[in-house]
């Protein structure tokens, strides 16, 4: 396991260096949010998203990351000049389109950025130092993910195979490197699962579970699926009705209490506890209700892209393997997930319950959310693979379960094949996708 | 032992491509948008990333690592190869 862990560490390191700056979806605006947070000021959400990523009138020319060219790297020399002259510039209200996200991840990243500024690193080094925040969450996730696997399979070979498949997935690696709160949600979700698996369910232990869910929600709103998940878990534990109610109330109260500062902050700034329309990027429009079925079907069909991203869609989802590779990968990925998903219904252990219902709740959340955007807001983008990373571990468990059904439970063989394939695919994506895209 | 070697070679198969080079890749359209980040023009990035100029098109990547004149870039390229080599050694233990 130590050798495998070191291998994973080196694999992460290679990707960390090879993946260029700002080549993660929304990374420029996430970085800008971190930058302002490091200066002690949480940026505003811009009023009008039709202006090209306004970063605040007076600093736009310095942080103009997304130019007319597709995702050009911002000029670090300009950022350096801004850092030197910021005292002389009237900056008004700094803005970031990602500022609707809660602040936990940005605070952690800002601490690292501030540290790098204090020790006089140059802007490029500061950027990589900030990326380390994602690295911390990634390795923390791996620690707790392995603890979850120890509850699932007795066979060590299979455990290792699932672990490596999880850790070396290209999309997961990219999300673990880029400056984005996605990896933070994955970390706290993994911790949440671990707490439920290892702690007895009673009022005293509901407190740390509630705190974890609350902090996850303070990384990104998508963590909301943890709330119904906990209540569902209580039902499966066959507790008395009164205990379920008590534990649910304590849990939800603690989650609510953790959100109060963020709600108050939004109320003061935007007169709403949760930012909605601006975050969606468009304004509401009246439409015929007949559009809803169409919107729903379009959303379900669009989710094929969500699963496709796990085949190695990097960059701004514009860097991907040849179709002869990613199409079969996606087909088999979805096929084994479905087989494993339905087979898991026959199991009643804690990991299976958490896996099933976490996938159900998160996918339902995104289906509703995305259908709303398509129908009522005429939004064009779809849910990316990175958005469902909190349930990536359950999905990998379903794949392994599907393989076990298909290969008649030859666990040792499956484990070894998963390890070899994951490492092979990692090298394949590195050499045939990542390096050619940016360096040749 | 024989099985170990064969499996390791299969798993690291993609790595051989850096020795073969990218002449083949040049004939395959690069997936992604037209505005590719072929060469980072930002001065502060150059020490850390290898910039590909037109004359390097079609050059094997392994040779590409040593073509740049800057010592730091060469050092970075050598470090990259070293890490890959260590990974191969670890892989032999894993298999």
C-alpha cells in the first residue's frame, strides 16, 4: 500500500506541474475570488453577466483572464504590476462571478496565497502555492476514501483496485489540482460518509456529522444532497420513530446554524440569503409549461456528457481523447454503473445505502436544477463531471460491483485489472491528451 | 517474472510514444478549440514550461525536452523523465 500511495503521489505531482495555469473550468474567476479573499475582502457578484467577466472596473485590465481568445493564460506580469501598485488604484468593488459560492474553500486557498505573498514569491509561484489547497483536500479525501473501502471489501486486491481507479481518474486529478471548490465538497462528503460508517448513530455523534455537512454546504451548494441522505440513512438503521425525529432535528439544526453567517452576509449584501438568479447566469423568463417535458428530456440526454467527462475531458472540457477511446469508455462506465447500481439494491449494508441514496439525491438535485435552467432561464451549459465528483466514489463502487457480477466475483482478478487499467489510462491521458494539447 | 515484465510493458505502453514522437499526432487533428495554447508567451512561465516553436513541430517529445536552450527548462524536462522512471520502477513492485 505504501508503494501504491507513493505512485499515486508522483502521478498527482506530474499532473500538477503539466496542467497549465487556468486550464480548469472557471479557474480564473475562482483564483480571483481567492485573491480578493487573501486581501481581506470577499468580492461582489457582478450585476450584469453580459459584460465579459468584469472583475471590477479598475482592475479588469489586470485580471482579464478570459479574453477573446479561448481561455488564454492571463498575463502574470500585469498581475504582478497590479500587486505592486494596488495601493494607488481606486478599485471600487472587486467582483467575481464565482463569488456566489460559499467561502470555505476560498478561505483555505487564500491562507496559502497570503503565505506565498508574505514570503515574496512571484505571481506564478503564488498561483501554484494556491493550487496546493486543492492538493490538501485531495490527499485528505484519499485517506478517508480508503477507510470507506475497508468497510466494503475484505479482499485487499479489490480494495486497492477500486482505490487506484478512484485516485488516478484524470478528471478527478484535474479537479484535485485546479483552484475550485469542487474538491473541497468531495473531501467533506467523504468525511461525512466515514463518520456515518464508523460512528454509532446517536445524538452525540450527530453533532460532528451535522458540522461536516454544514461545512460541506459552505464549500458549495451542491452538498445539499447530504441533508436528505442523512435522514434516509436513519430510516435504514431501523431506529425508533422518536429517535429518527430527534436525530434529524439535531442534524438539520446544526447544519442551519453553520449556514447562518453566510445567510446574514448575503442578506446584508444582496438582500437574499441565497443568491439565485445571478448565480444561474441568466434572468427568469415566462415559458409555456409544455417546455418542461422537453427540458427534462434534454437534461437527461445532456447528462451523458457528465459521465463522458470521466474518460479524460480536461482543460475547459475542450481537451479530450479521440472518440474511439472516450465513447467506449463512457458506454462501459455507464453500463457497469447501472448494473452495479441495481445489484446494490439487494444489499443492506451501510456503504450500499449511502452509495445508492447519495447518487439518487445528487442526480435528482441536478436534474431539477438543470431542467429549471434549461426551461426557465434558457441556459446553454450542462452539468460537468466535476459537479458530480462528490458521488464519484459510489459510482466507482457500482462499477466494481458491476464487474463482479459480470466476472462472477473474481475479486482478485478484478482488483488487479482495475489497478493496471487505471495506471495505463493515466499514462495514456498524460501522453496522448494532456501533453499534445499544451506542449507540442 | 516473465509475466511481471509483460504486464509492466503493457501498462507503460503509452510512454513509448514520447520516444517515437509526434509526427503521427500532427496528422491527427488536435481535439479541442482552434485557439490552442501552443506556446506560452508569458515571460514568467517560460522557465517552467517548454515552449514549442514551429521548428519543433514533429520533433519527438523526448528530443523536444533537450532542444530548449534554457538550462532550467532542460532541468525540468530531465526531472519529468526522472519522475516517470521512478513511477516505472514502482510499477514493477506493484505488478
